[in-house]
C-alpha cells in the first residue's frame, strides 16, 4: 500500500534531498524511464544512433541534441498516444564528437550540428497504462526541423528591408531555427518556441544594434561562418535579424511551414505562453533572458475560433500576426531607502508594487518616438530602452496560471546587479549580485490579461532557506527545499506551480520543484527530482499521472569531452552521454503527488 505524504494536493511526496548524484533521483515510490535520447531515429529511413558513425543525413531523421522545452499534446483517435514536441537548444560539439578540434571543425561536424538543432515532433505511446512512455518511430506526424529547414517570417515586419538578404530578397523565407529554449502551448493546438541566444551563431558583427543583441565582433565558437556566409555579419548583415523570434509550429500538420511571428518582437526569447481574454483574444507573455532586460506581452486583436475545423485552424494561424506589443515597467511601493540590496524585506513585509504595460507598436504603427514600427519589431530591445522599461534579473520562462490567471516570471539570477556601472537593487529585483534568482507574481488589473496595468509581488526569493535573504511567500522556511536559479515554469492539473532550475549555485545538482500558489500551503516548495552531473532540468510537463523532464546538457563540465566524460548518464560508463527526455510516474500507477 502506497505511503501517504503531507502537502498540498499534487505535492504529496517526500521531497528529494539536494545531492550531486550522477542520475535522475525521484521521490520514494516513483519510477522513471528514458523516453527518448539524442540520436534515436524518429523518421522513416533514419538509422539507429551510432556515436562513431554520425552523419548529418542520419541526424536529420533522429531526435536532436540538448532537449529543452517539451509539450505533450493529446492525439485524438489513437489510444494511449500523445504528441511530444521538443526544442533542441544548442549543440556541445566536444561532448558529441570524438577527437573534436574546436579550431577546425569539419564540414560534416558542422552539418551534423545544424541537423541537431531545431525542433522534434514525435508521437509517444503509454505502456500498459503506466506513466512510462516510448516513442512511436516513423509515425506520420513525426517531424524534424533543423537549422536548415524552411521557416516563414510573418506579421508586420515580414518582407521589410531589415529582413531581406541576398539569398532571400523577399524578406519572408528564412532557413532554420536556432537556440530554441523554452516555449509554450497555445489553446488552438500549436506550439511556440523561443529563439534565445541566436547571437552566438553570427560572426564579425559591427553595428550598434547587433552589439545591443550581444553579437560578437570576431569568429564564432562553432565557426559556422566558414561553411555558410549567412553566418558572417560582414557578408550578410541582415541574416541575424531573421533569428530571435517566437516560432509557431502546428505539430498536427506536417506540411505546415513553421512561422516566425514578428509581431511578438525580436529579443532573446526564452519562452512564450498565451492566455485568452474573456472575448477570446490571446495574450502572450514573454521574457528576454539577459541581465537587465525586459518582460513583454503581446495582445492580439483577433479572437480565437474554437474547434479544429480547417477554417478554425487557418484562422487561428493568423492570431499572432495582429495586435499590440507591450513592455513592462514595475514600480515598488516601499521607500527606496528600505531596499538595501541584501534581500531584507521592507517594512511593509513584501517586495511588491504596481506596474504598467507600455505599448511599443500596433501593426504598422509605432508608439516609440524616433523608431518606425519595423524597427520596434526588429530591434525591440532598443524600443524597451527608449520607453524606460524595468531592467530585470534575467526574465526566463513566464507563464500565466491556468487556474488563477496570475502570471509567474522566473528571474534566474543577475551577477551584475549593483556592480559599478550597472543598475542597483530595486523592489522588483531586490538583491545585489543576485546569485539565486527570484519568482515574480503578477496580477493583471480586473484579471484581464489585456489590461494596461497590474499589481505584482515577489512570490519566492530563492536560495537556501536558512539564508535570511530568502522568502517563500511567507511560508515557514524550515519546511521548504532549497532552490537556486529558477528557469522553466509549468502548472500541474491542481494549479501548483512547478519550477525547474539551471545553474544551482548552492553546490548541488539542478532539479524540479513543486510549490503551492494558493491556500494555507502557498509557498511550501518541495523538490521532486534532481538531474545528473552537469545537467540542467528543462521542459517540465506535469500531467495527472506523469512528470516529463528534459535532461539538458548532462556531462557539460569544464574540460569534459567524449573521451573524458564527466557523466555516465543515461546508459552507464563507457557509453556516450546523451541529453534525453525522462518520464517519472508512480510505481503504483496513482496520480502524481496525491
Ligand atoms: Fe536557454 Fe534562458 O535559458
Ligand atoms: Ca513593499
Ligand atoms: Ca531556459
Ligand atoms: Ca537558463
């Protein structure tokens, strides 16, 4: 008989203790299976993975590298099956190729890396009504999109001069999606994918706008510019403008050309998650993951059509092309003198205040003096700078609670906060040299996602709970797990918030945590799992009977290589380390945390 645990409904499990074990550690009474690994074939004709015989052609039909965001969508008509969509954020060549020479990558290695980037769509099958999932290889919906697949630029900036290149004078067709970090799932059955650190793929940049986006002036680490001139900003200055967008994919239509939605602005998109207004218009919340960058939302002017008819699907694919893009400004309600940069709570007992959404552009109309609408979309960071948006501590994943509508923003850390030459602490980012990050909770006025103002408060100030500069929504700190560097956020069917971490600065491995957002247990944070050496926990999906996580970059430790691995996960010593998706479920078949 299964043991009963204390906690909010959905969070009744024995917390996993912080550790540095080279494995996925789950709570007592839970089991796990590796759903799919880097390199497993998913398309018809793709060969089995052979680390010593990798080819670009094989990789283009296999699951990509460094799985990040995950979405699991129902697949009507096929019992026990769901559609898994995964992001493949980036490649780590020293962990992929034996004898890799970073100064002289071969063309084949570069082309394998192109094919290992992007997105995967793969149908998965539940085994014996357990939580265990296995891939259905060669399912007709299975699909790979890579750094060389065709994408369409849509919305107000598409076709404009800033998006045209010598290879694409139309400014509407772009090859590839790069650095897909987190994402979102829309109520109309598509998925959204944030193109994050795209700057790292472009060499020899020199413009001021490129600098604001972090493009480098010299060669890139991967040297792709040697193999395709579009990665050389000297030769193709506009190619980088065609990356840094939110991608929309329809996983149910293998013929759909995925779209880069310019109305949602261009920055280091971490993720994008919509919520509908009462009249059915999607509002998409988005973070720009950079120290001192901004929080955004897009409010569509079009209403979603219900159902999955051909007409509804066609209409809904236009929802993210028309509307208004906003950036957030947050103001604290405590005197500035009470925010001393240590994380000490101000006298009113909370880091909280009010905020406004500042409009940047609506369709072809700019609201930013001195910038055209096209410039606002392509150089959105500069628009945020001009209107005085609030500089945040690296906005990662942002998601509205499907239960309450409150929006949760993971602010992962900011080593430069308060340093000479940088902004100091404010009430929304109250710790200087913020090592462990915090989570902000935002409530739109009148609970209307299209509102132009909101109230906010810090829900969590992360760290070791014995550290006085931490806060867990007021919950007793002797009853919570330590947490550091929140990154991805998700909700379970009970309305609890789940947080995965990246870069734990408390000396133990990254992991996944659940926390109640409402009721007496609000703020009671419990660790559900930890990941292997060098890995980050990504893409959590919390279903009734299963938790799905992407174990990203296992073994990514300074000095590690294929020959000198830092991890033996998932297949044991002597086998190549492989980023993989893991399902966790209860051994007795019961619901998660109940
Ligand atoms: Fe790719 Fe902001 O994490
Ligand atoms: Ca306050
Ligand atoms: Ca992330
Ligand atoms: Ca991160």
